[in-house]
């Protein structure tokens, strides 16, 4: 019997997880929720995805009340049912609502209905029984009711640092996150002409990494810059065992969900990484792998330096799929990662 999955919140992350669920042989997408009619719901309807109406009295998106024809029915969409009907028909939900909504849904619906839930990185660690990055701590999540897939930045840090830690041991890390201002569709956020430092030390990313890589000594700083395409991390790790640049390139090339990119292949920027993703025919032009620039890997004594790029819209998508399997008791993390990767065309 396939795992029956519902998606709550069909936005940047929700719609990608829905695509990915539809590609899994062992899962079935039962439906997604909609507050109102909009282009995303129109697209879901066109794809034949059942749509369940949700009305909790909260306006889902800015200025919706300005639009007169927001009802699904008025726009030719017959809902498959209400939010509660969706919950009654699934084994697990992926709650990809904007931050701070999931906690309410957990208490009000998921717990009483005994439904497993996967939460996203906008939520606090305490919402779930564990925070999750598949290649780092899959076993910890097996059979859990509530799992939190960490944010795109934390996922990116965990993937590469876990690999380095396993192979060479890490004394301590300092990482600076250069964060995209907004997602490409987002007309509400910025900056559009400034660099905005995070005036809080450490930034929340370091403590968040430790929810997955328990005990890792890490200190992070961050800033936002005017771009919508990817975050870049500058990472300095003090390692215990000496390594060469070639060793680290090999390590990253041999580690799942990480790929090295090269200046010599004219991949000199986040823009070119995204263009490459489109050129190789990735769904939605996504790049779920963490991309490390080969020429920007450096070693000085036992200090390792590297720069990596994170496609914020897609890198957590495979993690959500593996978290679904883990929550349902599928024990073999390596196999789950392989199944997810093959279905999504990930290295
Ligand atoms: P989004 O705004 O793109 O999508 C959220 C969706 O939820 C929208 O479709 C909206 O209509 C719907 N929604 C709003 N209020 C709702 C409610 N009360 N009930 C049900 N649905 C509601 O948000 P997103 O970027 O997909 O973020 C979702 C989660 O994923 C957050 O926790 C976020 O921190 C995390 N995340 C986002 C990114 C990213 O870069 N966008 C990356 C990693 C993790």
C-alpha cells in the first residue's frame, strides 16, 4: 500500500514536495490545500491534483480580500473536500505553511487525528521530536510522529559539514551566510538595494545546525543581499586530520546531494548554476544539490575553506520525501535516499 500524503500549504516548498511525492512509487498524493483561487491552485488543478478547501478565518496571503473572484467554485474548480476530509484520508501531512501556523494545526488537528506530520525549517526545533537532514540523522527520525526538516541554509551546512566531520573530524566551524533577499516570485520582501547584516551573534543557523549535528562546534554570521537566486555560504572549518584540496573535492563528489562546480566550466556564479539546472532539464529549473566551487576549496594547515551555493527553493525537497518514509517506519536511510534521488534525477 502506498503511503498516503497530504500537502498543507501549496507554496514554494509545498508545490515542489507535491511534485516529488507524485514521482515516488511508494507514495500517493491524496491532495493539497487551498485558501482561495490563484495561479498556483490553477496549476495544481491543471495537473489533476485534488484540492481541499481550507478556511481557518485567517487571510492566507496579502490583499486577498481585494479580489472579488477568489472562490474555487467561481473559477471552475470543484474541491475534493474540506481540509478535515483531506486529513481523514492521509497517513502523513507535509505542513509547508508560512512559519507559526503549523504549531496551531499540530495541536488542533494532527495530534487529535493521530496524523504524522513533517514540518519545515521556519518552525522551531521544539515543534517536532527531531530535526532532520536525511544523510546526517535518518535513523533518529524512524517512526517519529513529528519531524522537522531544517531550513535550506541549515540543510546546506549540515550536508557538507557532516561529510567533512565523518572523514576528517571537525574541531570548530565559522560560517557566513550570504542570503538571498526573497524567492523569485516574491514581490513583498527585500532588500533591493542594500546589504543587510544580521545584527545578532551567532545568527540562528549555528544553533540550528546543532539540532541535527549534535555537539558540532559552530559559529555563524549572516547578511541578506539583493538577489533571488540562491544563498552562498563561506565556510571555514578547523579539521582534526590533514587533508588536501584533492581529498576534499573527492569527498564532496562522492557524497550524495553535493556537487562540485567549476570556474573552468564557466560556472562562475549562482546565476550560471541556475542556468545549468535549466539546461539539464531539471523540473522547475531546480538544483537540490549543494554546489561547492572546486576552485574555491582551500587548505591552510588544518584550516579548510570553501564556498557553497544553496538553491533555497529546492534543496529541502528530497529531505521531505525521506522524512515521510522515516516517519512511516522505513528503516533503511541509504535506500530511501537512493529511491528519492533516482526519482528526482539527483546525483
Ligand atoms: P510560501 O509563502 O511560498 O507558501 C506557503 C503556502 O501556505 C501558500 O500557498 C499559502 O497560501 C499557504 N497558507 C498561508 N496561510 C495558510 C494557512 N493558515 N493554512 C494553510 N495554508 C496557508 O512559503 P514557503 O516559502 O513555501 O515556506 C513554507 C515553509 O518552508 C516555511 O516554514 C519556510 O520557512 C520553509 N522554507 C522555505 C524556503 C524558501 O526558500 N522558500 C526554504 C526552506 C524552507
